C-alpha cells in the first residue's frame, strides 16, 4: 500500500469494530491453513454420506433460455457477460471474480431443472466434483459455498435420479464436507447479506440431513440475532441497497417455507420480519415495477419482482424506508436519499450518494443515478462517486471517501431530514449532511412537488465556516430514453420517449451538458447525458432549479 493511502485506511478502520477486524485477519490466516497438506489429513471423515430426508420447496423458476445456452453452447451468462466454459475448466481467465462466484453458486441448476434437462445437470456436476471437490480459496469461499449447498439440497434428488451410485455417493459426501467447512467459516468478517446466506445454509443442512438438529438450533439462534440487527423497524435491510433487500427477503422466505414443510415452529420474529420487509419491497418498486439505483442496486426484471411480490402478498408501500423518502404527486414520483451511506461496519455496497434522488414521470424514468456495472472494473470508482448521482459535488470531491472496490473512509456522520405536506398540498422534503465537513461545508437540499404533479422545485445551498472559495456542481443524470436540448445557460428542454416535453430551469448557476453513463443492470452500460449546474460562489452557494411538465 502506498504511504499516501495510510490516512485513508485509518479513517476506514475507525468505523469497523475490533472483533470484525480480528475476524477478517483470522479468515485470511485460515485460508493459508486450508491450502496446506495438513488440512486434508485432519479433515473430518464423513463416512457413509447421509441423504436428505426432506427436499426443500422450489420457490423460484429458472430461465429456460439460459439452460439451452448451457446445453447447446456450453456458455454461461452471469452479471451481463456470456462466456463459453470448456469441459474441465471452472476458473476461466476471462471471467471476473463475481462471474466466477456466480458459476460456483450452481444457480444454473434451477435453469436446467425448469428446462427438464437432467443429463446436462449431471454432466456438469460430475465434472465439478472431479475438478473442484477440494479446497480452493475462490471456489470454496463461504459465500458461493453457501449458495451451492442450498442448490444441492433443493435439486439433488432430481438431478441424481437414475444416476450411478458412485455419483450419488460423491455428491452427498461432497455436500457434507462443504457443510462442515462452512459451519467453521461463517462470514463474521463481513456480516450483512453474506452472513444471512451462511445462516440459511446451516438451517437447510440441519433440517434436511439426518442428525442435523444441532445445526438447526445454531442456525435459528444466529438468525434471530441477525434479524434484530439487520432488519430495521421500518422493514428495510440495513445495507440500504434495494437489490440486497430483495436478496435477503428471498432468503428468509426460503427459510420460512422449509421450516413449514418440515413441520417445525416458525419463529414469530421471522414472520414479523417478512411482513415488514414485504412492505419495504413495495416501497422500493418504482412505477415501472423495477428498483431504483442506489447503493449497488440494479433495476431487476419485473417478472422476478412480480414473482416475489406474489409470494409476499400485496402490501401498501410506506412513505419512508431506511431513510429513503418516497414522494408522489399524480404522475410525478421521486425517491430521495436522506440517510447515511449504510452501516458503519459494512459500507461495501455504499455509494457517495447522500441527498441524491431519482425522478419518474408515470412509468418513464427521467433523472437516474448511474447504477452499478461491475465490482471489479475501472468504472467502479466513478459509478460509486458523488458525481455519478443526482446531487452536489464540492471541489470535485466525494461526499464519502470511497476507495478500492468496497471501501469507505470519511463519510457523512450527520444527516437530517424533514418531510411535510404544507397548507397548499405541496409535498416537501428538506435535508442536510456533513459529508464535506473536512472542507468546513454543509450541504442543504430542499425539494417540493406541487399537488397537481406538474412540477418539482429544488434548492441546493452550500454554507461554509471558512472563507475559502469552492467549486460547486449539481449533477442531474438523464435516462438514455430522454432527449435533451440545451436552450441557454439557464434553460433546457427534455423530451421523453412518449413525447412528453419538460422544461428544466436554473438560477444561481450556469447550466451545461456533459456525457454520462448508465448501468441499469450488472454488465450493461449505456451512454446518456447529464445536466450540470456550475454554481456561483459568493461566500457560499445557492442554486435553484425546477422541472416543469409542458402541456401538449
């Protein structure tokens, strides 16, 4: 590490509890041990492998198109990238670490099951057991191992039907060894959605396999602890990412379904968490049925979210979840981030997005955050930056000190908000944050939606405790389907795909356009345009802007 990065590292470690730092060090040390010749010698022998007594319920359908690509082309598509996998190769040089993780989740079993292609599934599993059935730091990482074990339990009975006894024994023996390994390597160094996946796998293994009562008890104990810690009173997951909220909700639904099928008592806290999270899911869905792009989220498909909503049951969305605020007047819809970036000990999916917003007109997205293209990519730093979101940037710095792929140093420690409906029926939110306190600056933002849904007005105010001059820019990223015509330095006309015209007007700054990029899904990047307001500095900065719908 370069010396200039040491202060950033110190500011990052400041927020992480000592026990979590130790867990991370211990996890690294154990990786070296697992790669020594000693580990296989001391590995617990499973003897005759146990076969599951209960098969978990299949809650989600796979993709038949992907199954056909796997069968006919030996190609797998994950995080937006399609790669051909030669036989016998499970670590591909062209693949990103996240793509490789996806390959070893074995989620492709759901696709092959939906396509009723047992033969391809058997061939792939036999090949995996031949080349990957011993410790590897990537393949046997606790996260993909957790997902893989669950898929083995869910689809094992189907995929092994009429298979040779040797394959059956190898399959179940591998599952038990992976489960033993996982139980000793829960991801306490990360926590969050990773730990929920680990715990779900303990419960699945304990319920489905004979003599697994101790795993069930341990898993349920840990689950209740994490539900209290990770699921907030408003039903949102504490990482503040709509996509990871969906993942955790799906995990908890699978646990509930398994306990119900096994005739075991479902903890009231789990039922309660699912009720609250279902309401939060309704909150996170936009008028087009998809998700917003905050904190490493992606839009997701309507089909997937509709299936999840049907499983949850319809819920009326609240107005606030995890300090996101949802405003709506007629066809005008705004999602506003009025919270801290995420939990201090787990900012890996956090963006420097405080006080950013997204705006829709009906089902059309107008202003969008830039999204998440990949975790290991040169675009990662930009897409996490403040400039990639619809908010204020001061001196070209980020409001949170993002670095590496998942690290955050300095960050906003104080975020205030006030939401009200005034006597004229206007919906209004006012908020502030201190993410630029190292510059002596506070950012205040106010947005007002008129009751007839014809316009939104905003103000951004920068105050300072120092007499220095600062460069202030307000960014407004347009959805690729929105055309933009810059009229002059104070006006722009926007035209949506449905030919709705809107006028964007500014005061207190100079308006211009710049190219931008938009990543609605992992692995997808689209060129688009952003409006930028260069604020005028006069011992502070005060920018006013408005978006008005023109009558056709």
